C-alpha cells in the first residue's frame, strides 16, 4: 500500500544477507534513496516466496503487492520508477558495455565465487555460521549444498581441478584490477548497474578465505570497493516488520 503522505510505493525486499545479488539490489536501493523493508527469507517466507515468485530464490522485490524477481529485472524496474540518480548509461555503446560487464559478473565470476564459498574446504567450513543451528537452518544448508554443487558442476566450473579454478580466479581478478583503473567507476565518473553487480560479487568473494587473500594482493580493487561502500543512501531504509 502506498504511503498516503508521500505517495511513495511500499517496497519490501525478500533478502538473504550473504547473497551477492541481494547485496547488489540493496546497494542500488540505498544509492537511489529508496525506502524499503528487508524481509528475511530463511524460514516460512521462503515457501511463500516460492509459491508467489515460482523461482524460489532471492532477491525478490515487492512493490505495492507486485513481485519482481531476478536482480537485473529488479534493477531495471527501479530505474524506471526512480530514474535519479541513474544507473543505466544514456549512450547506447556505454549501455551495452554496462550490460556485458554486469552479465559477466553475475554469471562467470559468480560461479567461481560459489566454488570458493561452497566447495573449497576453507570456505565450506564457514557455511553453518550463515545458516544457524536451528533445524530449519540445518535443513536449508543441506538442501542448498546439494543444489549449488550440482549447479557449479553443471555450469562447468565444478568439473575443473582446484588448481585450474584457482588460476581462473587470478585471471578474473587481474581483469577486474585493470577495469577499475583509473576509476573512479567502471564506466567513468558515476556508478552504473555494472558497478553494483561487480561490487556484490567482490564483497561475496572477500568473505571467503582464499578469495579474501587474492583480493588483498590487489589494492586497486580494494580502493574501488571503498569508493562503492562510501556511496551513501539519501533515505534510510525502513525496518522490516516483525
């Protein structure tokens, strides 16, 4: 229901904190100064989301009762509803570059990150902390462990030996290091959708032991992430309902 005083839409984000795609959407909402409620999904709301969205994954954004799924679709809908500050370039060539970089981060870099969080032994040891010790958390962890392992193998990354995946990571981060220089952002002076997608993946990677060490060797990427983190929301998000 719209806010009667401001006519602003009521927005709720079905959210799971560690997800790079949820982080991407939260950062866009904050950058645009959009007030929203965070709705955690580890619990019965996950089944509600699966029933309504038919994809059963986060992020999903509810706008006045209408559900939008997939982080890219959400970003484009937010750009339509809240065009300032813009996150899609006006120039067609720059807009195409933005799309390609976003898609690369969301699809190629993401699966390497999944390996280092879910399959690499150092990263996998951290997972119980994210899901908690309650019965639902343990069941969800077991379900997603099987599901993600299958996805990583199906995509191809999981069929490679660990040393090849480690080499892939180094090559990808070398590319990121070159892309973020001289900055301040990937396509110039203002952050675009590709920046938010890349930030989500880099933050996710930084929380894994091996990913964190690889990023620490690249101070240029660290400086870029600090610039992205320094973006401040114009409106503080509303607290999620109990």
